[in-house]
C-alpha cells in the first residue's frame, strides 16, 4: 500500500492558450525564465480529474497523514496527494475554487523570493506569481511548503542555483523560506533536478521530506527525500489520467 502524488503548475481555460511555446514568467525576484507549455493544465481537465478521483473514492491526503504513514500508520488503499508548484496566480483564479468547493487539500510549494508584495492583474499571456497576501487567503485549502527563497533558477549546463552554492548558503535560504511557509521541512526540488549529493545536503539541513518529479508509487520503502510525483501534462485525456493515478 502506498500513495501517488500529482504535480501541477499553471492553469488556463482552453481558449486562453493560443501559443505552443513556453510561457514567460514574471516573478518578484530578478530572474527571467519561461514555463514549458506541457506544465499547464486546462481548467476543464482539472475539474474532470477531481471529479473522477472523488467518484472513484480516492482519499486526498494531507501532509500530516503522509507524516503519520512514514511513522507506521496506515492510509486508505486509494490515497493521493495533490501538489502545486511556484504559486502562480492562475492557481488562485481557477484551481482553488474547485478544491474549495470539494473541500480538497493541496500542498503549495512556494518560492518565497518570487512572491510579490502587491497584487497584480491576471495576465493569461504570462506566468505571474501571486502576492503573499493572495497566498494567505487560501489557507482553508492549501498547506505551504519549501521550494527555496531565491534558488529556483536553472543554468545552461542543466544544473540549478540550489546545487551551486555552499551548504551554509543553502541552509540560510531554506531557513528563510521556512520562516514563511507552514511546512518548512517539506521540500520540492527546483525543476525536479537533483542528485545524491543534494539529497545528503537536504538531510543535513534538516529536511524531512523532499519531492522529485520522478514517476512512481510512494511506499514506506521510498526514500523520504526522494518521493515520487506524477507531473500531469497539458491536455492529458481522462483515460490516460486514470493510468497515471493507478
């Protein structure tokens, strides 16, 4: 017995996506990048996916239940954990109302340095992160967790800022984000990129759980700092989604 974890990022109505290329991000930190279009989710598909999971009797896990599972307690046979990365404004606009309607919890991995101080208007042609205030307004459905403060950056050689600083700098960055989020010791690797040295550094930094973007079922045999996630791709058909969560 174990559980699957789903990973989402951005949400759009079908008519809002008119480009096939990546979406330019707009974040508070001085950093330019673009989000690959496959990391988006059609709102209509998300609603259908949630409807399917509820109809099939899936239990939506909280982090407290995940923690209890790794200390020996049982979880329901059909158990699933929902996660969303980066705190883009489209989550609040589109996904949050669906989750709130069904009283479903989700873990939000927050890059603290990306959050703005002031609200910005919704911009469907950009990937814009939320303000701190907007994030706090969803406390009834989300649990915030650690996605670094300023280390969600990637380099041309395929590595990330998370991997290219001293341990002292890493610990300071994680602690700063940890002071803001509800679950400071629950982490998601930026871009899903990591190696065994990163796992060791997280362990030494006091991280309890860390989520990858590697597919698979999480069981008690899964290393807690290498938990699996299923990235839900744009336009996935419901039959394919069913296979994803088996």
